[in-house]
C-alpha cells in the first residue's frame, strides 16, 4: 500500500501508468504481453509503470479504484497525472498499438 501511495504522489513529477493484472485470466495475460512488448520496443518511457496483481494485492487494487474513482476492471490500464486519472482502458483494448499511441501523448 505504501508503494502505491508513493507512486501516486510521484505522478505529479512524471505520469504513472498503473496496470491491473489478474494472474488467472487469459485476457489479462494477453494485455500483460502487450505491455511487455511495448516496454521492450519503446524508446525510454515518458511515464512510470506499476503493475498490481489484483488477486494477490486486492487491498491495493481496491484502494486504486476508490482513490481514483475509477471502476475496477481487470486487466486495466490507468494513466495518472498529478494524482488524477487521465484515462483508463481495459480488456482487449489494451494492445501494444494502443499503448504506443496513448503514451506518446503523455
């Protein structure tokens, strides 16, 4: 929980992409692969990244949803700037192309 709160505070210095991942969901596995591929192919990222395992870290996952006012989904990508959500996306829409387009704008 402390790491999440610190990352949220630091989003005022550099945007933060939170990826909520279920280790038991094949859709989440596909989105995680897209994120991993994006990170491997991208230039130095303009955002910080955090991965939350929603089953193993349920309290953190719930606090993210509550603090940001964003309905929990899994998989889910949430871009945060200055402690506020800028956008969130979930499920099959989280692709390498989507991340490249949206994070280039960050």
